[in-house]
C-alpha cells in the first residue's frame, strides 16, 4: 500500500473549452457530432502554445448514444479530423448523462497512476441526429418486463421525474420557479459575457441556391448558447401541459432541453505542467458514481455527492460553486433539499433547463464553465454532479490552483 501511494500523482486541468450549446434542430442542425468534437479537440490543444501533441496519451470521449453519425469510435474519428498526430489514440465511453464527467475522471486517473503525462477528456452529442431519446434502434431485453423490480429500466426519464416529484413533494409552482431562475441566471450570464472565454465559436456554413444555378454559401459564426429564454416567467410556464403524466407536474418548461454540443479539457501531470511552463486552472480532487433505484433515477447525486466529498477530504460547506445538471427541476430540487445544499451555489449561471443538455457532452461542457469560474476567482472548490439514466448518480470535485 505504501509503495502504491507513492506512485499516485496529481492531475491538473490546464485548459478547457466548449462549443456553444444549440437547441435540437437549431443552429447545429446540419453539423455532425464528430466535426463538433474535432473542433473542440483542436481548440483545447491550441490553448497550450508549444504543446507536443504526440505526448497526448489518450483522448477519452463521452457520448451517450455512440451510434450512427457519432458511432465508429467517434473519439478516434475526432482525433483524426482534428489533425492530431496519428499516434494519438482515442476511446469512446458511455455512462449516459455522466459520460463527459466520466471521461474527465478516467483521464485524471491515467495521470494519477503515472500512465500518462498529458490527456484529453471530451464529450460530444448531437440530439438532432438521434431520431429518439433511446437511439436508432430500441431493443430492450424482454426480461425487463418479466418482473416488476426491473420494469423501471424501461421507464422514460420524464416518468421517473414525476415519481421523484411525488416522493419528495416537489410541486408544479416550485418546479416552474426553479426553471425561471435557471433561465434568468443564464440570460444574465450571457449578457455579462461570463461564457465568452470558455466558448470556442463554431462557424456553420449553409449552402443555398443562388443566381444562375450557382450555390451560395452563407456563413454564420455561432458563439452564444441558443437555449436560454430571457422572457421566461412562472405565468408562461404555468400554461404548459404536463408531458409525461396526465395529472403530473413535469413539463417541457421545467425539464432540460434536448441539445447539440461538445467540450474538451486538457489534463497534465505536475511534470508536464513544469515542462511546458503552464499555469494549471484546477486540481482534480475526486470522483464518485453510485446506483439508485431506476424508477427514481433523478436522485442519484444524493448518493454520489457525499462519497465524492469524502474522497476529496472536504465538507459540503467547503464548496463554492456547484454545477448540478438540471435534468428536471423536480430531481434537482429533490437533491438540493435532501442534501441541504446552498441554492445560491447551485448553477450560478443557469443550468440545463436553460442552457441545454447534450447528454454525453454535458459533463465536459459544465467542466469548462466551472474552470472559467475558477479562473475568474469565483470559487476555490467546485463540483459537477448529475443523475444518470437507469438509476445512477455521479459527482466530481475540483480545487482551484
């Protein structure tokens, strides 16, 4: 044990970036997820001048639906499209909504174990290219329906949110108020330019018919998240009908948006940090994942957060900034209430209800937001946490350097 402990080294995040997040069928409707990935990989490498890309030990990419346009080991495809050396490998991983955060944790683990000095963790997801939430071909195991204890695996996530709302007594008005706050915070953050440094603008080209049979190319530079609704109000959201249960409280207005986007973070060992003369943004502290009953999958962070804090050696009050993924207002509020989290520290710049939730990319995108906040001196300890389909929760803790 003593020999193993001496081998553990620190892992630092030295750069982070993301695309703006688009609505499903929005500004990225004609953009491939592997192209989004290539864009952020190239951008994050470019943030460290003089970096020898051949030193990158691996590129770990989270993707919740790794099929069709984001199949074929999209990580390796992205590496090659980004123009990185052929020697740089890539692996795609899937833990549904925590795929991106899992990629960061796995990349940090490789460095902490001394297996690599430079790693990239990324995530990409286009919900536009997915015809439905469960992918191109739904093929559930029939055994799921044979016993009641397994039936919840087949539940749509909205139905699990309804069950959380019932069990934790989260009413419709409370959910709508939370959703309005998310939009107000996101709109204010955009107006203040808070996301500017973390976003690598993406140029979208549209081909249109022109005069004389010629093709006209219209180029648009996308640099702002598309989802936030500055005019959101409790009155407007109150007019929306429940989506998942006839007498329920979960609506499109108090749920996360289906989105497209990608993000990437560059991690280094202390030796690499010194060799390249870079100033780290944050130290990776800990990561935890835990299982919960599938029918109330939204409360996953309730189990994961205390474990991650214990592993990091800090208390809940030490956290200054918490990126809690808002899959649904109901589940986010249940987590906040159960753990007695400080609402002021939760998603200070809005969450997924306003900013969107491109599934497997969300963990890395929110890491870019947290790193930006740390660089602006807004936090010493920060955490990213989310619930996960089929009944899990994940949490990662970071410390500003």
